[in-house]
């Protein structure tokens, strides 16, 4: 059984990917081909899944609050209350999911679900599955990375091959993983 989330939120990870103190060889950080040790994380979501609120929310009992992939409800709700919503400027006008994500669906408790997974081996990260309150929102997706990103982390942004073709043509050369050295897709 997996312990509920604690201060060590991401301790169960893809067993194949390189992890400091687990399976990295000595001197890996001096290797001229250090791209071999890059972890590739994919963030994705379903922006149309809908969950209606319960008629009696006081009787709601989570079956596995904070176990496996889902975040703990209490800390996630607190994050949503205190976080400032970031309104991303839409630069890609051809991606329907992004365009429709901000539509309000007031009668629903959740209007989608998002997760973080190893993009090479499809291993979902624990406590990295969140529900979207009104479509895709930065506030919801910022909950997991905020807890996990170490100082000095280098982030290479990309769009997976399945999704990049749903964007504008200009997104392909800028964000396709085909052009990220060491992406290994």
C-alpha cells in the first residue's frame, strides 16, 4: 500500500528514469552527455470530464485521499483558495482544448482532470493528478510542480508528438520534442 502524501510528495517515481540517490552513476553530473540523465515529464489533461457536486457533501468520504496518484483533498482545496489565478495569453489559436477550457461550467464541481507522468515510460507520478475547477487552469496545474521543483532546475518546454499537430504550424518547430536535444521520444 502506498502511504498518503507527506512532505516527501514524489518519493515513488518511474523506476526506469534516472533519480538522484537512486540509480544515477557516480560522476553523472560531469558526463559530457548528461542529457542521458534528463527526466521527461508530460503534463496532460481531459478538459471535458465533468463531475457534479454531491447533494450532501458532508457525507462525502474519500476512498483513498492522498493515496497513489491523487492529491490530498484538503491541501489541494487550500491551494486553490490561496493561489492567484494566472491568465495565460493564448498564443496558439488552433488548439480547441485551450480555447474551450476557460468556458465556465458553473453547475459542475470539476470540469476536467490533469496529471503528470513520465513521458517515456507512461508511469504516472504519485499525487500529481488534479481536477480542474473551470476547465484548464494554471492554479490547478501549479499544485504539484510547486511542491516538487528543486532549485536550479532547467526546464525545456515541449509539446508531445500526439498534441503538437493540433496546434498552429509555428508551434511545431518551436515546441516539438523532435527538436529538444536528449528528449528521446
